[in-house]
């Protein structure tokens, strides 16, 4: 898991500084759902998406 996180930071750093061309901003979105289920009670669901255009 640590190599994957390290690679992600390297890609983010290279795309942010413009080494590979014009810098592109990442798109970040989040969604949270809160609800009640009759079987298990209350629940929450959180989704976080980060999209980095690499081309």
C-alpha cells in the first residue's frame, strides 16, 4: 500500500509543477449519504473521487 501512495504523490507532484507540459488541475468531488435502515439502523456512506487528467 505504501508504494501506491508514494507513486500517487510523485504523479501529483509532476503534474502540478508542469514538468510534463501545461499544469492541469485535478477534479475533486465528494458525496455523503445518511440514512436509516429498518434492519440495521442508521448508516452513512461517504464517497471521495479525485480525477487527475494525465494527457
